[in-house]
C-alpha cells in the first residue's frame, strides 16, 4: 500500500506547500488585476473621450497577445524555470498598466493594456505558474494541488475588484492603475519559490529516470497535434475564453443598461472571484476522482445553462448575485482540469508548452468575446445578440469534451515519497 502523503500535507515540512502558496499569490495579483479592466471601460470612454469599441479592443488585444505569448512563456519556464519568467512578466505587466495610466491617447491604451499586459500576464498565470505546481505535486495529487493553487489565486479577484473600484471613485483612473501596477511588482519575488522543490533536492521531472526517455519538444508537439483528444481539448477551451472574457469585460456595462444599482457590476465580479475559490478547489477534487474530461463537459453545460437563464429571466439584485455565484463556481475550474488532463496524457516535461498551445485557443476566444461584445454594443446599442451565442457555446464545448480519450501517451512518472 502506498504511504505517499498529499502534496499539501504537513505543509511547513513539505516544499510543495510553498510552491502552492507562491503560485496562489502570483495568480491572485495577475488575475485579480486583469479582472478589474471591465470597471474602466466607462471611465475611459466618458473621461477620456475614447469609443467603447477602442477600449474593448485594448482589453481584447491583451487576451490575444497573452494567447500567442503563452507557448513561448511556457517553453521558457520549461527550460529555465519559472522564477525568471515571472520576474520579467510582472515587470512588463506593471509597465503596461503605467503606460495606460499616464497617457490619455488610444494608442497608449492599446500598447499598455493590450500589448504589454498581454505579455506580462502570459508569464504570471497558468501556463507558467500553475504548471510549476503540476511538476511539484505527485501525479496522484496533481489535480488537487492545481485546484488549491487556482482557488487561492481567486483571492485576488475578490480583493482587487473592490480595491480598484474604491480607488477609482476616490481618485482618478490613473491613480487606480498605478496602484495596481505597484501590487503586481510586489508579487514578483514570490516567483523564486516556484522552483523551490527542485532546489531542495526533490527529483524533478527533467532529472527522473522516466524523463530520460521523454521525446524532445518538437516530437512531443507533433504527437500532440495528431492526438484527437488534444485537438478537441484545444477547440473546447476556445469557448471558455469567449464566455469569461465577455462576462468579465461587459457585465458591469450590461447591468447599467438594465438599470441595476450603481456598483453592482463590481460586486458581481468580486462574487465571481469569491465563489471561484470554492469552484476551483472542487474541480481539482473532482478531477482527482473522476475522468477530467467528463467533469469539464458537465461544467460547460452548467455554465451555458446559467448564462441562458440569466439572460432570459427578469433582472434583479438577487438574480445578479445568484448568477455571479454559479458562474464563480464554474469560472476557472477549467484550468486545473485542462492542464491536469494534458499532464496525465503527455507527462509534465513539456507541460508548459503543451498547455500554452491549448491556452492560445482560449485566448483567441477571449479576444473575440471581449471585442465582439463592444462591437455589438456600438452597432446595436445593446448586448442582446451576444448573450445567446455565449450560452450556446457552453453546449458546443460540452459536446467536444465528453468523447476525449485520456489514455496515457507519455512515460509513467515514478512515484515520489
């Protein structure tokens, strides 16, 4: 009988505990900050005279840049470790926020929130940070460890959204963005803990006997592209990005159009982050006990049904709170499940790169969700056309995930004590 303890047991004596905590703090800063961007669409438009489409494009562009940069950031972390990648990303992220804060022009906004933030967030979130957790944890506990890190990372959304709203209401837009940039820099040093398990002598995937037989990156990528399950996972993740980016970017504005109370949009985004803590943990737990692709399928079905019900039913403060709660439970639980499924099938040696390719599809969806929402609003004066498409996308993703084959196609990793 195995006597291996969970990756998060006896925390002070287990180096994996520090990896999980560091990952949660870094993801909290990066994801929490980017979750605030929807709060700035109105102020940028009214105070600086920028069209909603242009502001939405800047936010959408960072999702697109994030997606294209993610495979490269993941590959850099696979080769050099997570710490230098996180340091570079946090600095670039902060520079993008500062550039957007310091100049009222649309070009600076696009370069800051679009290009620099996109590069920065690719180095400080899932493809780099969560894959470090995946390498540190045992194969048996990997899904749970990733779920815990994702759940802890949701704390940033709970705290950052009301913080940004408060600073924005009491000061200028610039002050709020500068404050967020400072917080991003504060999180950078925690990247040094992500490689802690390797430093203290625990066998790393690259040094394990099984890793000696792991094929090179080019061969692994070619094999993954031929794998039907990997292709289905990539297509399905597009839906996740589309749904989340549309809601995070345009929910505050939509609620304003529905004559909801002022500040309810910020409250809804914060509630999504709060319930995402429980949802990410639950998805990690479920992924360790059931087939991860089946959990993903049900998650997308629930999310799509929730979006449809919210759009069709009358709007009230109660319905907004319930919508935010259910969306939070299904929000980022897709990430530990998706990355855990990739690790199960292909191993962890090239996990950062393989997840980065899948995540590119997610970010293409994010770009379309954020930008298309703004385009539809400017063209029609409402979001009526986009909500049904967002709901139907959940059904589409579920149909893609249920038939995924999770047969192992990588050398079996040796058990760790």
